[in-house]
């Protein structure tokens, strides 16, 4: 498959970019876990393939590189892929994201 192949008018890169950006959403990670996507070896291999987004030439296209790349990194760990299904970890990841999004306010 060539890099210029199109799917419904979008390039493969555009689709992969959109997917990686969606990984910044902890609720989406939880949804993927609920759908048993992380139990599929082909999907886990796809997540490993997407590591190319860590390269600066691709990172520059991400709207939220920090959370997107952190999620992609965490998804390489089998333990995280299993634990994201639990409400406790989901809440921790959400709160961590909120803390990182809101600047410290000093009086």
C-alpha cells in the first residue's frame, strides 16, 4: 500500500494522525478496552507501528502531542491496556490530564 493511497478521500497518514490524536482522550482508551481491541494482536501491533509519530517530522502534526504520545507510549504496556478498563485508572488518567492542562495558579 502506497503512502498516497486514499480511503474515503483521506490519506492513510491523515487517518493515522486522527487516530493517534484520539488516543489523548482517556474515555476513548477505556472504550477501546471495553471493545476488547487491546486483546487483538493485530491491533496491538498497529499501536506499535504508530510509534513513528514520536519522530519530530510527524509529532509536529499533532494538536496535543504530549497527551497523544504519552497514551501511545502507555499502550505499549500490556498492564496499562488491561488496567485502563478499570474506573480507578480511568479517573486517575483523566485527573492527570486536567492537572497538566490547567496552569498552576500562584497567589
